[in-house]
């Protein structure tokens, strides 16, 4: 875009509109390059199943067959709403697209912990550029018949919109987690649960242990942003506690390759057997 065109647009369009145009131009280039590049560069996840049995092999094969270098429509939608699940430090939406895409037209109940607070005083803050509620709005667009629920420790970012309702929760407080699930509108369980909250082993396990019973049969629960330094802790907890405590669930510890993030681009995927 040369200087004459930029000046013409600057005089006639608002700053917000110009930012949107620049973003869509960047997004188009990003996903075009990614789509072309994924034809030549194939990156697939490393997957370890718990329990490690033949019954879990179908889930493992499905995950191992995903090319996480190839952008999807879900990646584009989440990025447009301001979520970091589909670009930048993470490529989770490549996994979600494969696991959840066939459910697009189902009347699902979807829950996500962590709205993306922009409060710098909170440990879980995304900083001043964070867009609270971005992922929830992305889920709403991607699943047009779903009801979307969310929760966060920052009461200032809670909101309610069409098909979206949010609640307070401190995931380190077992009483707060129990109180969350006592809300009448949340009773009946969830088909999809995403834990994108504090990103610590203690926070992850606290919320999982107080919430997994609310996952419906056939449903999927995901813990995002698992740091590589806690992977061994997760393996030990899964082997010694969770496969015994939750016998009707399959657990997949998934390490996702990424060109610039080898720190926390990892997830735990839990599927409750039908």
C-alpha cells in the first residue's frame, strides 16, 4: 500500500476501521502462507494416552494424524475475535477443528474457564491488549446452536450476551468451584469444557478435580497451556490418580510442535466415554 493510498484512506476512514483493515490484510496473508506452507511442512502432535490400552488407540490415532501447521476456519474465527488459540503462541484450534468440527450444528453446552482478564494486578492477566470474552464469542460463532458459559476470577470482565453467560470462580478455591457448578443454569453438564485459567499445575488440577464430573458422556475437557516443566507432574498424576479416580475417561497428554513456542504449547485432552 503506497503513501498516496494510505493518505487517502486515512482521511476518509476512522482509526478503528483502518486497524480492522490492517488486521484482515495481515490475517489473510498469515493464513494463506500457513496453508501453502503446511503442504510442504507437516507437524504432528506427540501423544501419550492414559490408560495406555487398546481402547484408547482410536483417540490417539486421531490426534497423531492432525497437521498442526495447517490453519483452519476455526483458527481464523478465533483470531478475528482476539483469541490466542489459533495464532501467535498457540495452535490449539487445529486440534479443536479436528475433534469438535463435526459437532458444529449440535445444540451443545460449552464452558470455558478464563475470559482473558486485562487487569495487570492479576496473575492470569493477558495485559492491556487482552480482549476479555474473545474465545466465548468465537465459540458462539463457530457453534451457532450452542449455549456458551464462562467463568473468571476477575469480576470486572464478567458479562452476558446472546447465548453467553459468565460467572465468578477462583479455581484454587474448591468451595468457589463447587459454588460455580451449583448455579441452576449450569446444572445438566457440559459437552465441551476448556480450562484456560491460571495455567499452573495446582490451578489446573484443582479445577479439573472439582469439575470433571460435570462433563457429559461423550464430552471433551481440555486443559490448555501446560508448561513443559510440569509435563512429568502431569504424567505422574494421570498414572497414579486420575485413571483410577475417573475410570470412564480417556486422557491424552498432547505436546504440540510450534515454530516459536516450545514452552507452554501443550494440552491435556479428556474424553468421557459414552
